[in-house]
């Protein structure tokens, strides 16, 4: 089961899942997680301990992040305008999970 929590203070969406991806599987996991009509995948960046998948929602840019060591997954907005759309993205993703 996966749950999404919108954290207004830090302007992030925290993703809690009992089935988090392995380090080498994050790109595939992220692509499948974000597979929805209103989301466009942009690019992927893999680092030593943190990976990031950049995507667009309503013409705003966001990042889906995975930190291997802490097993943390979250979404953050790129810029102030995108941050204002974060609650709408949260609602949209929750609806996609149902």
C-alpha cells in the first residue's frame, strides 16, 4: 500500500510505501508511479545515493526524489509557481492511486 502526505510546511509530498524500489530499480518504479495522463516525464538523474526524476504537471516542473540510504521518496516543486500547484498535484496523485 502506498500513501501520499502533503507537507505544507516543507512544500513536499512524502511518499510512503511498503514496497520501495531498490536503488537500481528507481527509474522504472518512478516512471510507473507517475504514469498518468496529466503527467509528462522529462528526465532522470542518478547519483551515488540519490536519484531524481523530473516531470511536468499543468505546465509546472516537479522532482520525484529517492534517497537510497534513508529510503525516502518525496516530490518537490521547482519554483514558487509550481509550489502553489503542489496541493493540486497531491490530490491528482491520490486519485490515481485509488
